[in-house]
């Protein structure tokens, strides 16, 4: 593995930074090439109470430390939940959450799909919305990062433009082919790509999202350049493979699972730390000889400046739902792994991921 792309993506992806652990805590940085972390501050007056290490706030919005006051929210007024990508795991999981919020908070939570520019259209609209809790966005975190960290996209927002509410899913990357594909393993796909340069096409659910970058990394590890065909969402990417317009699809497991369950796609490999319970017998990439772990994080966000008491109401409702038997059943049936992060955990992970993703995007270009 050579060159700046491989080394940066190796740190970012092979280290597991982008793979959400089930604990919800941000993963540790690589000990060899990770950027220096903030030093623990030693207390000067009360030695018995050591100050815990914190993630550098950078530009992240800070919640005001005041007692939460009661508010009449949402007060029967509709709360619009936008989804920036097409059909797939993000769409499915966010609709589950929105349906629960509507039921528990007794107000309409209409879900509106607004695709465009790999999520930038809807994300721009959220950033420019009034921070009153009545416009929310379900995001795939690394896709959101890629829209504003790429200077060529000229996004009018950044990390400071948003208030995390809660994350609800971590989803490992997956490589799938059509049921009649001759490829039976990841090695088969790679060997074919080497033998027929520019002919073995890989469909993705979005340009520069984490699983696309992970597959770029896989190519670096294996010594092959995959030609990609980018779509907005897993649904159209899966359909392209089923229809014979691409040879394989790389997206989250939740994004391909409906097609796998219906025997339209076959899983070649999972980019998680362990085999997926809904793809029994399918080896991870590591088990197939490729040191790589990649996954996506899905969550709900609001515009920066949204009152803390409103964020708390939404966060707590999401938490109650994810703890319920109904959520566990629905998410499992959809092939989705529940991985709750509250507003602080979600925000800290986002802030930590931001500079790493920026460096990886620059190197990938």
C-alpha cells in the first residue's frame, strides 16, 4: 500500500475510526499516525477530582448549562423531518424514528425526501432554517461531512451550523453482487477488476461517503483501481446491479438487506469487525485477507441554536424508542444495528471525525 491516499485512508478506515462501536463511544486514534490529542488538564485547587480529558470543541456548538425549562413543544404543530438521500438504510431508520416521535409527542412528523448533490441540497436547507425545532434532518454522518469539507462543493455550512440530537444506527459497509454473478468472493471481484481494467464497475450509494472511501481503500490494499458509478442512495445503486448496469454495489448492510432478503443480491463480504447475523457464513473483509473496517452512522440533527429544552425532548424520545421491543424488532427485520448516541456523544464523535475526514478527502483526490 503506497501513496498519501493509502496512508491517510488507512489511518482513518483501517483504524476503525469510522466504524461505530456498539458502545457509542468515539473510537481511539491510531497510536502511530493519529493527530495529537488534547492533554488532560490537572486541577489546581482540588486534586481529588481529576478533570476528565475532553475532545477539542473546534467549531462545535456548545449547549448552555442552565436548568431545562418546560416548553410546549411541539404543541401539535408539524415537525418536518427531511431525508437527504434516496431509499436505503438512512431512509428506513429515520422513518422508524419519525413515526415514533409523531406517536409519542402527539404532533405530525411528516418525512420529506429532498435529494440532490449527495445530500447537500437538504443539508443547506436545514442550515438556513429557523432553529425552532420544527425542521430536522436525518443524516448519514460521513456523507454530511463530505459535502462541507470538500472546498469544491462550496457548501454554505460547516460543523458549527448544526445541533446533533441523537444517533440511532451504526451500519457496516457491505459488498454485494447479483445472484447470477460469477463472483463468489471479494478476491474473485478484485481478480476480475485486475484482469479487466475499467470494466468491472462498482455502484455506490453516494460519492465520497464513508463506504465509497472504504472501497477506494480496499482498491489500494489490493492494488486495483475500481471504476465507480455513483448514485444518491442505496436503492438505485442496488437496482443498477440487479439490472446488470454495474457488477457490484458497496453500501451499508441495512441499505442492501431488503435486496438480500428478497434473493436479488448476494453478499460477498462485510466490512465490519465481525460477521453479520443476517448474512450467516459470509466472511468479513479481514477474514478474507483485507485489513479494513468501515461503517456508517445515522442520526437526527437540527439547526445550530435550537433551544436545549427542545433538543432534550427529541433526544429523550428517541432513546425511549430505541429501548423498546418494537424498535428492536423493526430494526432487526430491516437489517439495522441500533447504536444510540445522545446529543453530546453524537456531537463529540462528529467533532473528532471532522479533521480526520477532511484529511482523507484531500488525500483521496
